[in-house]
C-alpha cells in the first residue's frame, strides 16, 4: 500500500511540474508576442496626419471597421472620427480629431453605397473640405478598397490640384477596378501591364490619363491586388491586371509607386481588408 502511494505521489509530482513548465512557456510566448507588438507599434512614426478609409461598392461600417480596429488594438492608429455622407453630399460627423500624434483614422461611410464614382469623388472632396474647415487639416492619407480606390483616384485626377483642400501624402488602392474590370489581352502579361500600362484602356482609365497632371508627384502610392489562384488571375471580382493597371501611369507621372499581389483564399476580393498580411503592408507603408 505504501509502495502504491509512493508511485501515485511521484506521478502527481511530475504531472504538476510539467504542467507548470507548460503554463510558463505559454505565458512567456504570450508576453513575447505582446512585446513584439508593442515594440513594433512604438517604432512606427506617429503624427497627427489623418488617414481616411473609403469602402467599396455596397460597403459599410464593417468594410474597413475591422481592419481599423485591429490596427487600433495594437496602437498603430487611433480611430477618432467617422464621416457619414448623405446621398446629397452632406457630411455628418461622429467623434472628433484631437490633434494628437497617434496616426488618427477617419472612416468614410456613404449612405448611398451603390452610387457612381463621380458622385463619390465629390463626396470625398466634401469630407476633405469638412476636416480642413473644422480642424485646419492640411495633409491626409487615403486608403480605398475596390470602388473606394477607383473613386479616390477619380478625386485625385479631378480635384488633386485644389490648393484649398488637404494635400494627399499617401494613397493606398486595394483591389480597385482602375481599368473597369479589363483583364489581360491575348499575349499580354502582368509584367507588360506594370511596365507599359494595359493594352486595352477603358473610359475610366483614359479619364485618369487625362487628369493625371492634377495629381501631386510627391504623393506616394501603394497598389494592392489579389489572386485567389483559381486560374482567373483575379481576386474573384477584380482582375490582377486591372488592379495594377495604373502603376505604370503613376510611375510615368513621377510618383513613387509600390505594388503588391497577395495570393490564396485570403486574397479574395472582400477578404483583402480582413487579411492581416494586408494590414501589415498598409501599416508599413503609411507609418513606418
């Protein structure tokens, strides 16, 4: 009996010892991850320049809401303001820009979220005029997903030289149909599009071409595309060639342009703004 109790106590001792080691290891790894996140955010450049996030066709609060929340959680940005634009272009605000150097985020929401890009460009202008007049903002960044990216470039090629509006320092276009869903032509490659622009140019693209002179050459650009690797060379909605179609145009204009293609299921059109690798790409581009 004593021998049996001894064996049971020995087994219990080893179980508790290894359980303690396991818990310690998990705790240490968790702390290391927290330190890693904290160190990364602390090494980011912090300014009071707002970044405006503009959703795509039929988008809403969740379109960029979760991305902003993830970035906010790790102190890369601070969501301070939501601007809601009515179908007539009237801007209503929730929150305030504080002027704090915390890389403030502003989420733009269109009540009529299926309207055309010409009206959306006007609404972006109204949002920029609002933060300029109310807060004295002179510099901003723009991040647009899908049609939000196309409407942002429409704004830039129409109003980009308006000195009464804030200057756009950096622009991120995520899966935006800049060439109105035109895919590769026969014999054309992605490299051809990047180097020379698309062979087939939509009316939207030619409008950008006509208005490119209004875009500041100092504006830095990040263009993101998705390829779900199903043979379509697209994110399931926007062709890779379409999303990257303006890279050559902007480079020829004199802009500093980076492009990035994401692959796999998480590169699907609506998943790109839920993809944490896309988060990192945007964080590094905007604030590193």
